[in-house]
């Protein structure tokens, strides 16, 4: 490894970082993370902080999960790679498929289609939805519905159903036939409704109206996050996702749950769908499936869909889609160890308990600082703080101030993530009460610096 002087001199010089302006990173070089242990990361200068980001929503078990590391190393020595395209498979992926079948049984999902990550999983689910309808003779069902503020990755299909202009505008025109419904976002919504249950009802009415306008027979699927993540951690009222499920079922529309973030305990339940008592037709998953240690993902598929594909005799059920790294044996080995450890530690319960502490602490900060317009969360370890320059008008805070809050919080002991005028928290699910307090005290210092 090159020395620190080389790394600092070359930082951001020969690469473009995702989700950032290249010029900004040249002017403000990113933090060089060089080590991690437990729930803490350390930078090139030896500064150690609690990781309030959890890598990127994915390091649920922290950075020291030895069983996953051991599984990866062992698999590299036995079978580092082989394709599972037609005619070949591997032992690790067969075993993992049975484990996932058991894990997702309460969600009504029994088959896995493997991918390289979350965006791939979303893309695959969107494609399989159209193919499902074609097999059944409903070729006209090609459109997709999704929520404004929703995030579904960065492939063209995912960007098309994304509900945030930041991921769309510079890449348009995108996929035609994608339509967006208002999100149940109590702080900002077109209905000016602050009651969560009433707002959920209004959004469901908007969904029904859009289906009626488009024609149910033209719509393949509705894709949604059980709790909107990257769009600002927007938890719906408990009636919302069951309402979406009912409307989709009534209209022959598939429901795709995007659980790239919410699966494996993040919400305080094993899946976000289960959290709301809903069984989707497909579920996109990735991130925590390998604890972030290996790029890997899957689409989990419901029984009625598998029957449609597997009983097809026309040839339309042949899947002309996949990835070089689908079913990667190293990823499968990592996932096997990760799921076992996730269940052994029962991280969903810790996520619920620590999440309650985090939410209480953030609400206390809101009482203290006028710049905090809204605090969202209350379902496991996923929270957002929306910052404003004026609580009355809800005008977003300026970029410099939120950057200062992040910088001071980092210096004070916690890495937090800025997205627009939101600070998003998604720490590892093995967080302790002490770690929660470190994050809260670091944020306190950050807000004090701009107050």
C-alpha cells in the first residue's frame, strides 16, 4: 500500500465518485477510510468514529463478522467462480437457495433469482414482471407504478421508476410507461395532510385513480419500499402497504417490494413486508445479504409466479436475463454465513431497541435546535433528520450549514450521511446503547456549531 502522502495527494484525482460532482471532490477531497472494526471506522489520520451510515445501509453485522470473512476465504480456495448459466451450477448456491426459501417463507416467496446487487435485483424484478404477464397472455401489461421519493437503484429501469429527480433529470429520456404516486410523506405532500392515516388513504386513492386512468390491463407492476430509505426515511402509516397490496391484487398488478435496504432486520422485523403484514409477489434484496463484504443480490419470487413460469409449455417462460456473477459461489458462501449469523444474533430485536433510543434522542435534538424541521424513523435503525432554514416555511437549510454539521459530527465521533437537506442514519444493527449516544452527542456538537 502506498504511504499516506501519496494517497492524500492522489485522492479523487483519477476516479469519479458515485453520487457526487467531480469538481466538488477535487475541491473537497473525501475522507480516506483505511480501517474498520466492530461498528467503528478509522481514517488515514487514525481518527476513529462510530459508523452511523453502516457502510451504505449494508453492514448490518459490523465490520468484524468473522464467520462471513472465513466463509469467503474458504470458498476462494475451493471454487472461486463458476457460472450458473444454463447447464451448470454450484453447491454453495444450491444450499443458499434452500436457506433463503426458509427465511422468506413467511413472505410467501419460494424461488431465488440471483444478481450482483440491488440495482440488478430491481432491474430483474421489473423484467420478470413483464414476462410473467406475457406468459399469461396479457402482453399489454407493460407499465410500472411507483412512489415519488422512492429509490430503486441506478440502472435505466430503476432510475425510471425512481421518484427523485436527482437520479432522473440528467439521464432522461428514461423508460416510457412509468408513473408515480404521491408518497405518504407527512412533512411535505400535495394534500397538506399531516395525519399519517388520512394521508395514507389519500395516497391510496391517488393510486386507484392512476390505475383507472392508465387502465389496469396496461400495468405490469407496482414497486415500492416498505419504508422509503434513500428518499429520506419515510415510514408510511401501517395501513398503507396493506392497502397497496389489496389494490394491486384487485387489479391483477404485481407488487414488487424493494427490500434492498429493509430486509434482514433493518426495520426491527426480518423484512419490511413482514413488518406491515404484507406478502409481495416479488422482493428485491441485496446489501445486508452478505453484510456488504461481497457484491451479491437476489429477487425472491412468490409461488403463483413460479408456477406460471415452471408450467409454461410455450417457451415464453425461458428467462433471457442474467448476470455473469449471478449465483457467484463466493457470494453464496458469504450469504450463507451472513444469514446464519444474522439469525443467531437476532439483530432485528436489537435494531428495534436501539432504534427506539435513537428516535428518542433525535426528537430531543429537535426540541433543542430550530434547524431540525422533521425527525423520521421509529421502525428499527433507519432515521432521517430534515433540516430547514425556517420552520414556518420549511425552506431547506443551505448546503454549507449541513456540510458543517456533518464535518463537526465526524470530528466529534460519528460518520453521518448527508442527502439533500436530510441527515440519514443507518448504522449497523449490532450497535450498542453507548454507540447510539456517541452518534447523538456528535450530532449535538454539529448542530451547536451552526446555531
